[in-house]
């Protein structure tokens, strides 16, 4: 028995959904088990999320232009992205296929969509601005001062952190689980540290101003460019139209049919095969009930963890930046934003708070570095493994034999690229390339999710929200391109 879905890829085999208890090996999935075992992919996404947008682009925009006219862009972006994430997770959970493989089922077929999707992700993130920014933070943490312009040592620290990502994945038994545990520590530590620092030093009127800014519709402030605002929209929460590049972790976590499809093991783990094509479930009473349970877990994971964490992750650094601007009487620039807050707080409150702020910044940017670097490798591995029988024979069914050599190749390339521009300029480029994805992938998701087994199909209003993703992020991308080649379509 099989379920036809799209073109150019094999039909999906049909078998029963597993129960959450079977997947997570617990007798009953209560609140404790939910937190300990089921929540996970959202943490990996959140680890990336609380990074380039939250520590760099959001504070840069607020530091230069204030909250009003900027905050609502943050809120709308986070809401639309969370809906987009849920739709991506719907497909992965219902089929066990990573999104990059699923795109190959959309006409005209995999020969267009899969190579194009790998290229877009690599092209968007190969610039390595997230790595270079983390390197600046480590330099300041080591030397107790901000790196001079053009210094080489911060780039060397950035490369060292890339090597650390390689070592974390290599030491894992199951890569997704290792990333989850790392992000439990980092994201928890980041949010707690930011909250404590903000409670200690940020006046309550700035807290209110930041919260009010999220809910105050207003024209963007005069002077902000299309590139800056598009970067803020693109890298608030995760990566707008390219969020799908992280959603394959629902397969490796074992959500729904992902449990039947396999996962990428670390070097310390047992060899695991991944199905080249996905599986789905029959439309019967038992599986309809199980699907509802899995969908509720997706909603808890995305709205309860990702959305709440992303909003806190944007609020806490931006109000800290606003306070730093008030203390210093200066505004951040692209060159100094990775360390601006630490420098301003250090001048006012002493070296201890300087090092705390630096450590938080490095942790934020490294969590982004960990997720993005691994995800680029993961997307390429899933795409190559699914589309090339020759590669599957060559690696003898073990995707690690492609995964780790490709990671080393990317490490070398990024190490070269980060020498070419300022870190924040690289991040703005990546963010606007993410908005390009919003012109494409919402429509691919509509096609796929309307052809799933009936219980898993998206409702009509889900398609409306995906169309809003296209309109909102697509506007910023088109304006960015117009600005890049000449004059923006809309100026502020």
C-alpha cells in the first residue's frame, strides 16, 4: 500500500503512526516527560534564533532608531515565522521526510527544487557573519578590550568555534539530541543571564517602552534603510522563508513518521540508515487520534517554546541596548555592535558586568553558529542521500560518510569568506537572502500539505497565513534588491 504525493519522487509507503510513548520510551507522556523528551527541535531553532537577529540586528536597529516603528516588525515576523515552522513540522511529522527532500515532490520535480534549495541555504549562510561576530566577542572576553578594526585574531577565534561545532557533532551518539542538550544549557543560560542583568540595570520605563514598541503600529523611523529593516524582519525569530532548513530535526527527534525514517548518528553512535523516501499513515480512526496527539506536541514545541523564547530573546537584548545607548550617549555601528553593550555597561558598572555581558554575547552567537553550521551540512546530506542512489552505494547506507567530509569542506570555505567583510554586513546579507525564501517556500508547503493524508492536511486559513509570509517577507526582499542595485522602492 502506498500514498502518491507530488511528482518525480517515489510514492510514500503507508504504515501506522507510532505513539509518543513508543518513540520517547516512556509509559506515559506527562508534563515532566514532555519537557525532558518531547521538546527539542524548537530549542535547536531557538538557539539559532537568539543570535544574529536578537544580539546584532535588533539591538542595532533599536540602538539607532528606537523601539517605535521597529518593534511591530519584530512581532509580526515572529508570529508569521512560527506559523511557517508549524507547517514545515506538519509535513515532516506526517511523512518522515526532511523539507529539502519534500520540495522535490513539487512540480516540475526534484531536479529543480532540491539543488536550488541547497544552493539557497548555502548561499544565504556561507557568509559566516554569525561566526565572525562570535569571534569578536571571544577576543574581547580574552583580552578585556574590544578588538581593533581589521584585527585577524577575532577571525581565528571564529574558525576555532567552527572546529568546536565539528567536535560537538563528532562526539555525539545522535546529533540532534546533542544539539538539543547543548541548547538547553545555552538558551537557558542566555535567557536567565539576560533577565537578571536587565532586572538589575535597566529602568522600568525602558522595559515598558520595549514591550509597547511590539504592539505600536507605526511607520518605520526616518533614516532606516531597506536593507536594515529587511534584515531585522528576516532574522527576527529564525530565518523567515528559510526556517525549513532546521525543521528536519523533527524527523531525527522521531516525531510521527520520522520515527520510521531514521536519523543522522554521530561518530560515537551506531550506524543508522535513513530512508531515501518517506512514509505516511492510513486514514483510520486510530491514526487520526495519534495524528492529533503529534500535532499538539508540535504546537507546544513551537508556540510554547520557540515563539515565547524568540520574543524574550528579542526583548531582553534590545532594552539592554537602549540602556547602553543612554549610558554612553553614543549609537552602535555595524562595526562595534557585537561588543557595544558590554563596553557601555563596563564603563558604567565595572569590569565584572563587562565580562558577564561579553560572555552572554559569545554564548548567544555561538548557539547561532552551532545551529546554522550544522544545518547547512544536514540539508546537503539529506538532499544528496535522497536523490543519489550512487552516493548511497558509495557510503554504504551510512550518511555520516558524506556528512563529516562535507562539514570539513564548509569549515574551510567559511574560514576564507569571513575575511571579506564586516560581520554585521555579512549578517544583514544573510537575513535578506532568507527573505528570498519567502517568495518560494510558502507555496511549496501549500502544495505538499494539501496532499497529505486527510487528517494531516492544513486547513484553508493556514494557506492564508503562508500567503502573508510571502507578502510580508517578500516585500522586504524586493525592496532590498532594489536598494542593492539602485534605489529602494520604498524609503523611510
